[in-house]
C-alpha cells in the first residue's frame, strides 16, 4: 500500500495536464489473479476481457493498439473523434506472450524477430523495423525494452515494448500510438515526435502509467 501511495503521488506530480485542470483522479487496476497492478486516470478507458475486442480503440484505427488475443488489460488514451489531426489512437497494455517458455527467448524477442522476418515479404502485412533491445528498470524490476514501427495500408504505429520473465511467464508491456498517413507521405511515415504534438503527448501520458506498473509480492 505504501508503494502504491508513493507511485500515485509521483504520477499526479508528473501527469501532462493543463494547470487549470488540476491533477487527474486515478484508479488502480489489479489483475484478477493479484499478480500485478498499475495506476491510470479515470478519464482513460479500461478494457479487459472481451471488451478489448468489442470496444472502440480510437478514431478510424488501421492498426489496433490493444491485441485481444494476448492483452490481460488495456488502457485507451481518450481522443476526440472529430479531431482533425492524423493521430488515431494510443494505448497501454499488459500482455502475456504466447508460445514463449524460456527466459532467453522472452528477453531476446525471438518470436517478434521471427515474425518480422516472415512478414517483410508480404506487401499487405505490417512490416517491423529492426529491433534495438536495451535494459530498463521499472519499480525495481528489470525489463528488456525494444521499439518497433509497423506500417500498413496508409497507417503507421510506433510501439514501445517492455518484456520480463516473471514466475515462468513472459510478460510484455506495450505503449502503442497509431497515426494515419497521407498517400504522398507513405514512403516517409509520420513519427511520434514533439512536432506531432497530439501523438507525442499521448505517448508521454501512457509512459506515466507504465512507470506505475508493479508485480505484487
């Protein structure tokens, strides 16, 4: 409880909101098995179970930000459907990686890299850029961080992936931000950068949720 209170204070002090709005009201998500928890603003949508498949994840989303087949829980960043920017959707999710039973394969992203090589020859599939993997610590627990870019039919998505092998399971925390592309710009996809203010702000907000994630004792 003490750790959760500390994380809550850090989250509120860092969250990206206008001063007039004040700090957000936070909720705590605890997994049904009591294995992990994280904080998230009440104005963000929590998706669990079959709602990950049925709920709207953004605006004209070409590449979903939550995978119903692997996600244990997903938080969707709120956006205005009428927003004229090319920002489509953003989400934070906690996933179990299927078919990975060894720590080495989990932390080296063996399945992702194999999938990327297989999809690169299929013009209609999402194509991932080469992965750069490095270590990062979140609340005293080490993760392996990788960034990937997916592009598909006028849409692109930048993903931050954080993996750890915990209690014989491969967990992957994801922050994914999707944007649409103009046909003329598809050879140079848009990026989630400070210049793309809406998408950049969404990613930074979701990183605060990531920073609150912890496994339960």
